[in-house]
C-alpha cells in the first residue's frame, strides 16, 4: 500500500512540475509532404541529390538525405559525410566569425574599417564600418566580371584581389542596402587582418573548430572524395572557384550546418557565441521600410509574418541551397541540392506547415529612416538597378535592365504595370499591400526607388533605352548603306571606287562584324548566367572591342587619301566621304557612351 501511495504521489508531482513549466504535448508532424516535394523538385530540375534539415525548439526533428552525390558512381548522399557547396550561405558564417571577434573585444563593429585595414584604400567618402559590410549597406556598386577562377591556383590572395577589383562606393554608407559579394569579402579581410591568418584558417579557428564542424571549409578541394558533384539539368558542372572567398566559398555537410544553426538558436549549448552576441547578430539593423525585408548581420529578415524569419540563399552553378532561422521558436530549415534549382517553394511550404505564420498587417508608414519631405514632380523617368555601375563594361547592362516609372496628374504612381496610391512622404501603396518609396539621393543628383528586394536609381534622359535603341537602329542602317556605297546622309552621292571609298566600306564592314560578334557573345553569356565572363575577359572579346578603333583608323586613312585626291579637283567625292566619316565617328561615340571599347575594362 505504501508503494502504491508513493507512486501516486510521484506521478502527481511530475504532472504538477509539467504544469508549472507550461509543458505541452509534442505535436506529431507528418513529413511525407517533404519527401514528395523534394522528389518533385529533383525531377523537375534533374537534380540527383538533396538534404533537408528541420529544427524545432533547438532539436533536429527531421534530417533526410535523398539521391546521389555523383550519378556516375551512384554514391548515396550522406548527411555526415557528403560535402555540398553552399555559395552565398558563406555570408552568415563570415558574419559569425566577425561576431566572435566582436565578442572577444577584438573587433568594434562601428569603427571605421580603415582602422583594421591600414593603408588599404578604395573609393568613396565618409565612414564605412564592419556593421555596414555585414548588412550590405556599404554603398558599393556591383562588379560582375572576373569574379571567378577555373583553377585553384588561379584564385588570387584575398587582399590582392580586393585591392585590384573592389567596386566603387557610390552611395553613403547606411543610405541603401545593396547586396555586395565584395563588401562581405571585405568584412572577411578584416577578420583575416585581426587573426593574422588567411581567411580560410581564420574561419576554421573562429567557427568550425569551436562548433566541431570537421567537414567544413572555405578552401575547395575538387578531388575530395566526399565532395558532391554539381549538375545543371542533369549534366555535370566543372567546379568553379570564387575569388570573393568569404562571401561564396563555404563547403560543408548537413550535419555540420545543423551544428551551426543550433549554435545560433541555442547558444547556451555551445561554447561559441553568447546570448547577447547572437541577439545582436540576429537583430534587424537596417530597413528601407517597416514592411520591407530588413538586414541583420549576415542574414536578411522578412517582416510579413510572425515568427520572424531570418534567411539566406546560396546559388552556384551546380548547387542550390537555402537556410532559414526562426529565433523565437528556436527553429530552422536547411535545404541543399547538388543541382541548379529553385529551393524556396519547398522551404516556404515547409515553413508554413511546421511554423504556421501569424499574418501581420502591412504598415503603411514611411521608411524607418529620417527623410525630409519631397516634391514628387520630377520622379517620372527611367530607372536601373542601383548597384549597376555606370563605368566599365557592366554599364551596357542598363540597356537590358531599365524600368519605367510614371506619375499621373492625380499623384498616383505607375510602376511595373501597377498603380500605387500616395501614402505620404514619397511612399506609395497598391491594392495588394505592395509599397514603393521615392527618395532623392543623398548626393542630390537623381532619385531612388525603394521596393521590396530592390533599389533602383534614376538615369538622365540621354541614358534611356528607347532613345538609344532609335540611335542604334539609325546607325546600323547607316552602316549597311555605307557598306553598299550609299551614305545615309547624302543618298544622292555614292562612294567612289577609289581607295577612300574602299576604306570607308571596309570601316562599315568592321563595325558590322563588331555588332554581330558582341551581340552574339552577350546573348550567349546572358543565357549562361555570365558564361566565360565570370572567369576572365576572353581574347576574342578584347579583339572584338578593338574593332571600332580599327574602323576609326581606316576612316582617318580614307579621309586623308580623299583630301590629297581632292586638291585641285572639283568633283563632289568629298561629300560622301565626309558623311560616311561622320557616321563612323558617331557610332564610335555611341559605343564609348556604353563603355563598349577595349579600354573600358
């Protein structure tokens, strides 16, 4: 009898303790939908393998490997052993390395970066801090060309690469958020300088070793037996090395990434980052508007649902991945595939099922930053991505990436075929809750259009696509007519069969070859996500970009020959030569405007 009473009392005490803790029975989740969704993604994109991790309350409640790491060998994906390339998910890891140094008192996030970089200089004025770099608010333009190498030995030392290739700062730090691989790489260089070791070694010391991430590295070894083979629509892809190492070169396993995620979700369980440091890292530090995606250190943060979601994606030819943390639920999701695919439908469906969102009403407020009232009269015009360079070969991208913005007489804004009603102080909203904001640039020259996931800058009238398409069409027709011996400006005159006429026809032919060649090359590289231009400036492109100079030289020769012939002569041969020369010169000036000449790299 005493034993029975003892058992009853113990049971009652345990139930009382559970009640005091607010314990709830664990909800059992059917994860069959994950298997089905992964298989669908793998079939649709011809991806051979994948891993999925789901963390709830700091515990990995679902971890599954699918398919093969290499089709040719039929090696199965293994969560503990198979190494994936995580591309831009490198950035949260680099941010964590910087936060370790901050926690140790070796890095002040708000100190000017020159304090740590010494004599390293780059363009731009005003204070630039590590915090700006970790939130992509350094104000850097984008640089697309030559960011990759095909061989390991070709990867330059990080500091040498950034000294040579660092993009310009074209906005004041903290003005806008512009995604920057080079900016995060600069944060990695600061880590490297403080630790006094190459970044890959510094990351191992600061992150991988403390967390027991034995199979993680920023140094890619293509011959590693556990490295998954990447595929593009079922075809194997040759491994590429990315020169912005701290931004892009993380390779790791599912098990290692689970340690990294849980260390940020349950800091007490690891001797890594303390609660205060993790809170600082995962706090939103920048936003253009309260309903827009914000920036934490190394992560982006949504604000359209609760619990809040911190996320980052990773995309590299042959690999795709996405990571999400939900700090208030100590939860997270990681998906990685060894193939080109789009992972977010799978991630978002999983999030909605495992962590049902509590919808948040969009706030029709102005930006969280301080802005002066503005006159919207001059907003109408053409815009390009704010990070797009206006110098160098990249400028020509503006011909393909322009958008049009119009302001109606009633004050509504037309953008991407949607009408936005004014909400006050330059903010506009449409019927679906989308918001765009117009702000004048801090420099005072032009406007910024801020929207969810993008920032656009206005361009002057002489840069608008429609104008240049017309000019391009006229010049192209003029070159064809010149090749046929009938200058556009003076069709009543014909080019003579003399040396000057033949030279001018040759100049037209050279420029037409340039047009066909560069058009084909740009079309091919754009269809291949940048193609060879990601690695180098190929010799044949340099040769193409030298053709306008050759055409100009040939034209000068034609003019000189005609002037010599024209002495003492009363014929009208100088008229078509002058017209043709003007067309060639105009075309070369047109190319110079768009930085399509050989010296523009």
